[in-house]
C-alpha cells in the first residue's frame, strides 16, 4: 500500500527521533551523567518540535540544543558547546545551538521540576515494596523497571504519557518478569502498586506497549520503533 506524503513525513520524523534518543543515551553515558537526562532532553525536544515543520538538519540542531539545556538544567552542566559541536554530523554551529536554546527557553514552560519515569520507579518501589522484598529481589526489580523506563524514551506514545504512569507500567511489567518469586507473590506486589497508582488511569495499555518495545529491542536488526496502523 502506498503511503501518503504526510505519512512518510511522520515516519521520517519518528525514525529521526529514534536515532536522537540513542544519541542522547550515548552522549550521556560518555559524560557520566544520570541516564534519566535522556528523558529530560527528549521531553524538551518533543515539546519544542510539536506542531513545527522540520527537516533532518534542523531536527539535529534542535536535539543538540535540547540535550545541552538538559545537562545544564538537570545534570552537572559538564558539557561545553565545543564538545557538543564535535558530535554534529551536519556541521551545526554554536550560534545556531545558542539561538535555538534561547527559543526553547522562551517558548517552553520551565515553572516545574521535570520528573522522569525513573524518579517514579525509585519512589514507588521505595515507598510501597521495599519492606516486602529481600535486597536481592528489590535490586533485580529496580534494575528491570529502570531498564523499561529508559526504553520508554524511544517511543512517541510512551513519551507523551505522564512519567508517573510510565513508571508504574514499568514496575508492573518488571514484576511480571521476576523469576525469583512465585505467581502468588507477584500478584500481591502488583496489587500494592495498582492500589498506590489507581488514580493514574489505565496502565495496562502502556504495559503492552512496553512489551512490544522489549521485543523490538531484543532484535538487533530493528530499532525501538512501533508503528500503529493509524500512523501510516
């Protein structure tokens, strides 16, 4: 079936976003920053590019500006413009990054501290599950849930959801994957999380989405990209 021009443009933007998310993680790991900064950078990028017409070069420029702001606002600030410019494949200039960054600062809402799915994973496990788990099981659950929270950054749909809901979905999915406890214990833990997050709304659909992402990530030949029928 032939795709429309709008559908092809949307697919291209989705593919660019996939590459940028991976690039953010690579740069953040290189800098030794917290990995949830990738969520902050992509949140800034998504909010800024929403309803904007873009092309590949401009999108890269916007992504670099978003990452620079994320490191400055929520990280150590240990990223200089000369460093950032060397990471550009499109010869983006410092002047362009500064100008785009100023636009982001003026157009976006910066009134609230930006929480990430990882923040909620730590909080929910610490407040609701820690006392009921051995240290080994707790660490296994935390590692699995944080991995899923990090994976959610690659997906347009999950990235558009509240971080609290994504964090809860990551924990519930991680509980299901635990091998160190039995089915009855898993149900008990899941019930505690669901009780604590009942006001968050329907989390099951996000769990399914995370499951699809895990399947895509396990295939080294595929990106973390899930296309819905309505997106084409």
